[in-house]
C-alpha cells in the first residue's frame, strides 16, 4: 500500500480542520439539544429487537 506524499498529507489535514470548523457550531448545538431531550429507550430497543427477531427467523428457515 502506497503512503501519501507530504503535500497530500498537508492538504488532507487542512481539509479535516476546515470541516471541523465548518460543522463545529452545529455539533455544539446538537450536543446541547441532546442534553435537554428526554430519554427514548423504546425508540432504540424496538429496531434492535426487530432485527434480532428477523435474524432468528432467517436461522430457523435454514
């Protein structure tokens, strides 16, 4: 596997920093909203449970 040359590494680092600074305010606002939101465990557990049931169904069909 070939490694990046120096100018490619500098360009990639500059792009990463630009993206971080560009998305920073939105990320900060999202973190503040998530701190104030009520927990929704049903919204997390329902899709996981459905996937588990689907996998069990697929295994049973074999």
